[in-house]
C-alpha cells in the first residue's frame, strides 16, 4: 500500500473543517480535497488550509482515482445517497453520525458497504474519547461488577436545530456510548418529551432504554439548559463510575460503594460512601483518535469500533425512541426480549 | 391563648428526635412529651432532653388536656389511625410526610381535620427550606417567565428502605417542591423504574409529571448512587434557576439566557450563555422554620403552606406514579386535562 | 476510678455551649456545671441543658470536689490565671486555643500542670479532625515521600475580632495542623500583613514558617474574603495531598505526580498529572473526638495529642510571627537552625 | 497604508507556532516568514503553514523590506539584541514576556524603540484575556470600591524550567495583571521561596508587593502542585472579585460583602455572605485579541496596553523580587514610597 492515504471530505459546514484539520494533523493520511455546495465556506476553508483543493461538485472527489476514502459530513438526509455513490465509486467511507435518519436508510448503507467490500465507519466520536474508553476498560475488567443502570445528563445552551429534534441531535452520543459500554443492544425504548420553542420539534426529551442484561439507561437530552452538562453515571453492583466531560481535571471518577461499613446515620450526613479514584485520562482530542482509527482500519482491513452495524444499532434505538415519543412515552419493543 | 403551646411527639425513630430538638428551640412552644413503643429510644431521647416526659403509650399524650398539638412521626401505615385519633381528641396535628400511603387514607385524614376544626399540617420540610422559598419568590415575581420544565436529581447513598420503594421514599420531596413552585397539580404522571437490590422494591425510578400549564417535571430518584445529589433545575422562557442543596456556598443560581447575543460558535465552546446570579440564601434550618410555621398557624388559625390538601395532592401524584411504574411507565391520567 | 468523670466549663460565650453539648453527648463524662460572668448567657445555656448547674463564680467549680476537670473557654488573657488556679485546685485542665497570648504565659501554664501532675490539654480541635488525621496517617506511612511544603488558605467572611489580629485568630489552626503533620517545630517564621478595617489590627497576613527538614509552610489568613476557604495542600516528593474542609464529599485527595509519563505538551493542556484518590473520611464531629480524647487521657493518664507542650509550640510560632509582622516581614529566628 | 501588514516571527519553539496560527487567523495582517535556528522546528511549522517562508537566519526577516513587524519569541537573554537589531532595521517589534531578564536590558529596549519611533509591545497575553479585562472594567467603574489586596494562586504541574526560576517563569503573569488592574507600580516587593527539585532554581515562591495606594498583592507561584490553579482574588472595600481561569463556566465572580446584614452566627455557618454575580465573559482566545491589538496599534500609531514601559515595570518588580528572594525575603524598596 502506498505511503499516505488520500482523503476527501464532502461537507464544509460546522463539523467538516474540524475533520479537515484532524486529517491534516494525522500521520499516514493527507487531506487532498473538500467539496461543498457553498463557495463561501470553501473560501474560508481554503484560507486555513491553502494546500487543500476545493470544489462545489462532490463527484470530482469520487471520480478522482487518487482519493482512497471520503468523509461525508452533510445533512442526515443526504447520507444514504452520498454513501452509496461513494462506495459504488470504490471509496472507503466515513459517515458523520447518525448514520441515517431511518433504519431502512442505515441498512441500505451497511449493505452497500458489504457489497463494495470497503471500510464503512460512522462518526460516533465519543467512543474514541479517552474518558469513554477509560470507562469501557474499567467495565471490561469487571471493576464495576454487573451494570445496573446508566444515567446521563446531556444538555445544551440553546443550539436549536430546525430539521430534527433533540433526540436525533444529542441522542446519538448517549446511545452510542451506552451500547459501547454495555456491549448489548436494547430490547425496548421509551421516550417522553415536549416542544417549547418550536411547535413541532421536541427540545427536551427523557429517553429510557431497557437491555437484555436487565440494565437500564436513561438520558435527559435538552437544548434548554442554563449550563452545558455532559455527565454520565454508571451504577454497577460493585462500584460506580461518573464520566463528566466538562470537568477539566477529573473526567472519570470511580466510587467504591463502601456502604456496608457505614451506619445509617453516617450515610445520611455523608455525601459519598467509599473511596473515590480518578484515573488519569489522556488529553488527546477524540476526533484525532477517531481519524487515526479510520486510517488504521483502512490500512489493516479491520472493522472499525463504530462500524456500519454499530451505526445501525444507534439508528434503530433512535427510531424506536422517536415512535415512543409520538405515543406519549409508551414502551416500544425493538425486538423480542432475550430470555435471561 | 396561653403563652406557650404544649406539643407532644409520637414516634422517636430517626426523625422524631430532630423534631423534638427543633420544637425545644422554637419560641412560643414547649415540647412536653414523647411517645414511642420502644423504651430504648425513649431512654436515649431522655438523656438528651431530660425535661421531656416519655411514654410507651401514645394515648397518654392524647388524653393530656395540657397538650395542644401532636406530631405524628411514625411508619406511614399508622398515620391515618393516629391522626384520626388525635384529631378526635381535639389536638392540632402535624403528620410527617407522606401524609398517607393511599389517596383514601389521605382523604380520610383531611376530612377528619375538617370535622375537628383543627390545624392539620404535613411535614413537607422542603417547602420551608430557604433555598426552595427563594426559588418560589423568583418564580412568583415572574423573573423566570413561563416555566417550561423542572428536572430533578435526588439520589442517595444506599439508604434502602424495606417496606416501600424509592418513589415513596424520595418522591414526596420532589412532588411537594414542584407543586409548590408551579402552584398547580399534575394532569398525568409516568414512572419507569427497576428493582436491583431487593426483588420487589424499586431502588431507582424516573418520574415524569405533566401539568395543565404545559410544564413537565422530571425526577431521577435512586438509592443507588455514587454520591448524594440534590439538584433541581427550573427552565423558564426568560431565565433558568438551579437549586443545588448540596452546595454550601451557592444553593440557588439564576441564569440569564443570553443566547441571542452569542454566535453559534461561541455557544458551542461556552459552558453557559448569560450572566449568573446567586442570591444569598439564609442558613436557617428548614425544620426550625417548619416548626415555627406550625406554631404560627395554630396560634393564628391560618392554613399551613403544607396543609392536608397539599399533602393529599402529593399522595395523589405518588399513587398514580406507582400505578404507572407497575404498568411499564404507561401514562396515568390523574384527572381530565384542563383545556388551555 | 468512678464511673463518670465530672466536668465543668468556664466560659459560655460562642464556643462554650458547643463544648457543653459535646461533653453531654460523650460517653464516660458528665457536664455538671458552667460558670460565666454573664447571667444571660447562663440562662440561655440553662434552657438548652436544664440539668447543668450554672454560676457566675468560677470558683464554685474549682471548689467542688466532685468536679474532676474544667474546661477554660474564656478570653485569651484570662487563660493563665484561670488555668493556674484550676490546676492548683487539683483539676485536670482543658484550655481553649491558643494556650496563651505570650510564650511566658504558655510556659507558666505548662509548668503549673507539671507541678500539679494533672492532665493539660489545649483545644486545637483540628488535630482531632478526621480529615487532618487521615492526612497525618498518609504522611506517616510515607505515601507522600519527603514533605517539601504546605500551602494553606484560611480565609473568613468578615468575622473581625477586636482584641487580637487575624494571625492570632486563625493562625493557631494552621500552625497546630502543620506541626502535627510534620512532627517538627519551625526554625524561623516570617509574616507580612496589613490593617484595612481597623487601624491597628491586621486583617490579612501571609505567614511563612521554615522547618529543620527544609520544609516550608505558608498560610494566607484573612478576615476579608468573598468566601470561606479552608484548603491545605501538602507537597511531597512522591505524592501530594489536598485537604479541603469546605468540601462535603472530598475532604482529602491524594495526587500521584505522574509527571514523568506526560509530554510537556500534555502537561500544558492538563489540569492534573496522575491518578487522584479520595479516601473516605469519617463524618464524626472533631470536637466530639477531642472531648473523648481528653476524657480518655485523664482516665488512662496518657499525654494528649495537643498537650501543653504542643500548645506552647504554637504560641512560640505565633509570637515570633507577630514580631516579624511588626518588622515588615523580616525573618525571625525561633531557635538555632538544626544542622541537617 | 497598504492593505495587509506583513509579519515575521523569530523563534519557533513552544509558543512561536501559537503566534503564527493567531497572526494567520487575524484580519489585517499576514504571517510571511518564520526564523529559527532549528531546522526541524521549521519543518514542522511548514507542514502546518505551507504558505509561510522559513529560514534559519533571522536577518533574512530584518532585511526584507516587505516585512513591517517582527515578533521575538526566543529565550529571554536574546530579547535585547534581537529587539535592538529589529528596531534598528525599522521594524515594529513584539517581544514575548518578560521583556528582558534585567532592568538594564528592558530599559535599553524601551530606549531603542523610542529612538526608532516604532511600536514596541510586550506579550503580556493575560492583559488581553477577556476575564482579566472584565475585572479591570469592574474595578474602573468603582464597583469593588478601594482595592485592599489581591491574592493569587498560580501553580503548575511540573513544567520545570532549567535556566530561570518560577518567579521569572510565572511571575510575569501576576505582576502584569495586578499592575494593569491597579494602574500603579509597587513601592516594594518581598519574596520567599525554596529550591526542591533543582539545587539552585527556586520551584516555589511567595511574592508580595506593596503599592502606593496601600494595596498589597500576594502570589503563590509553584511548579510543584497537584493540580493547575489560576485563581486571583481581588478584595475591595465594597465588593470582591474572583477570577478563576480554570473554570469553564464562571471565570469571573463578583461577591457582595453583605456582611452587615448577617449575624455572627450566620457568618460562622455560611460559606459566603452576600449575592454573587458571574458576568458572562467572551470565549475569544486572548492571544488572538493580543495579536489584533498589536496590528491595530501599528496601524493607528497608538500605544499598546502592554507597551515597553509596562513591560519594564514588570521586569523592575521581578528583579526586585529576585533580590528579596536571595536575601531571605527581606523587603526590597523599588522606589521611594509615595506620600499618601
């Protein structure tokens, strides 16, 4: 295989330039071209990255035989046609999350990648975040014991979207992280929410997922919040972990239960019960690790951590949650409960 | 009316001695007697309060014409018979929260108080908490605008109960606070939960209430948590408030939205959007304020903030939520939705 | 020895009643009498502790043969005469900190105790604080390695004193804690400060102490602060510890250096460098532990952790620091430097 | 004046590339060339900024008539010769902080700039930091009243320097910020410290400065710390401010005293005394603002906020502090005290 992989990016909106910057800094790959329909965005990008070719026609990238892989960072509804076109053109494909807006579209992309025999990776950046992988390693070692439930607070500061609700905007993060941590897919989902700022777009939802192991995962997702929160708590029957992405110094904390040693009176007065340990977490940018993983998977022919199947599982949970949302939070079965 | 009200307390378990201490320190009332079935508890209490008479027979208190009011701090199932007996004996009655374990019992106590023409107050201590009343005052002034939703985290450190679930244990706090803040009663409730430590007693639940105004209230209630949390966030369309009871220095914070002035890029990088103000909150113990309110209401013939009706509303919401819990979180209508 | 020690307290100002309450709750001792010149204070105390005898003449306590020990909780200038009188009367003596306002007075009290053969203990409550003793145990095990320096922030909210400066008000805490942790006495002290609110009484000082081992201890002591701080950082050549008394959940944290493993770039972006561990600290009130220690030392004939010598060492450091303060912070040698 | 200023940078070590990136993104200027003795650094820089010319000979920049200004980001001892050479070549000059390692050198640079009639600016980035300028604006409005003292904690994580001590490494930040806030120069300085890791280089110092107004400023500067701290507290006789650079959400807080309204008992139990307000602070990078200020000053012929005189004042304080450090913290008078 040649020395450097050549990558192109389709989409130069908010997230595209971050991807360009990270490909530019990653060893083993070059960012050679960016396509976007908006010439102004391309101009801005060119000022920052003068060596990168820009075009308003994404087909220029697909037709360029020197380009090995393309990253699709466009509106969700365009993911399927662009991904299918790129795979058909023989490119490896990275699709920004969520993989698609429907299970049908996600399945089609996965099938297209299989047919093409190319690497398909979904941009679930958080599963490459050093704090998230630290928690996964702790779970894998059994340090937390059997996972009972995960509670998440993921609330934002008024960054309202206009074409999809907060479930589709923020939910992919929680769903992808929880599925990665638990290594299982939910049996059912429930989702309650409300539309405050726009009449038909939920800006706050409470999402619950039930897993075959008996674990629950709950997430509060909102665009209406006084401060940005990114906190996930994992309750195991041995220990508990908190991942707080907004903490500069202690992103991950592991809590011993320690309850047995305490009297009821001590418990009432105390704000914690056992020892707490905060392992050091690398400060590397998750997007850089994600880009490197994509490069490594292409080079080594390995399956990405967030491959098409992983992306499809997330879409399946979100689509089910959205159905529950429209049905007043009634439970939506995603598949037959697995007998335990 | 004579100078000092004479009070008796029935129940000397965990909470009773706190009440005794606070009555002892409150102006305008004397604690004169305590009844409990357990002589050891009475002995311990006597060591701390040598001037207080103790007895294993609560009827001694009810039959003592010098006693004006009794406080019932006993297991929930005994609230109704004890309260009815005390009211029939002509005493003013304070009942620890929740008022009762069923709507029927709660209604019976309210009816008994009405018949007796005596003051009935329920021990929803939090509605006397200076931070909670500070938030209420801010809502009342309209500073937050129209309330959109309230989100609460109330999680504990392994203080499992054996005769009722976490909804009945911690839920009375959130329900009483939210109903006090919003000054309305929910139309419907939904509740999802799970039993991890004991097979039939939920130790984690997610409670949602829908109100006539369109507001939602959500609460995460748990006995399985790495650290004690007591945080309630109120989202209004003008401003937002956070009440964090575990903060020593900043129990209440008011957040300006400030979103309009910020670019999307600034919002993404920022952890808040406008000015924040933390009003000073008195450090007076809520239980002391509650006890004084009870004394004042008896003396002045006023209706307590947490009167029987308020206690009944809380029981109604909890009973509905418990039904929803047993029905996989299906929505339980508490009454016909009010036309808006 | 008889079953219960009988204790008396001289001084019913701010701190006296706390001591009375703690003696009352401690096993093995009874609080039997309190003396104060102010009858109103005695009345207030009597309402809370009806079984305790009160008097405006402290000699009533000294002359009562049933009383084994007295606690002196009076203005500093009265410590010496009262302690000498009590020791001469054959009582064990507890003196509130600082032991005295001058080294001469402190030495006189220590000598009087030696002559009387009675237990003398100084109320350096912090050396009984569970977080402080946790840090001491960690130092003792060598976990921090050689101690390099201790930095302390002890600032208050406008509780100005009128008869002594902030060095004498807050300094006894830091000096007693540091001497207990390091188990050595400073060679020299330096102190810089200023008087802002009152013309001749320093309300902010910066105190530095140099120890034979080469360790430094620095403390910022102030009555002029936006929020109460109680933070002490111990830097060792192996690990570091932070004791934050105002943290409800994490009073003690142990930090691994971990610097070796990190690149300079990671260090610049990181807010810590290695693992952090927060050991569980008991929530027992320090004053209760202090009272029990006094009782145990009297009963067992043991030397208290904060005996007269320890109290004298604190006074020696403070007197020297005060001299430095008046000399623009010039170094004051407390004794010949120990050759290392 | 031509459209875009042309800038060159001398020095491509740790900080140089940050400056290059910020000049590249600033409107009104182009970064055209970078000089460094180390070809590898130049190569790394070229990969990121392919349009920028690189050279190992800084005279190429000085001799290029197209270059209007140079930024000197080299070791301190080279500041004077390089700045003098650049000014003599007719360039505007930006010198990284501290301006020089001695007062004599700093004065020579200032004199050279005056002779050349060119803009001289020192890289005291913090005086362009939005949180620092927010605090300055609050002081300027008189909101804090008369400033009594400033206390600073600036401690790092083991980033030891080998050619100068922590006073010269971290001190320029505190001194430049405090002089900017107070708008006065200290009468005297005192500095106590110790060398732990390297035998002759202080890794921890406590710096105190006394000002004509009566204000004190104190700073704890250290390379030996468990976590990075960047906290400055400003005590005024009306209000107090805290600037915590490590807080993502509340970099600046203004505290009302509120002490008058509180009883002594409330003060003892409280962790703050009045209202707290946290104004929104822009999230713009300080270095970007600094670069734009340099460009604006050159274009408009204005004096930079951190001009040569400001840089000289910082060096004067540091040189004096270093003398005090070597004299056991004895007070070093920088000039005759101003009569108040």
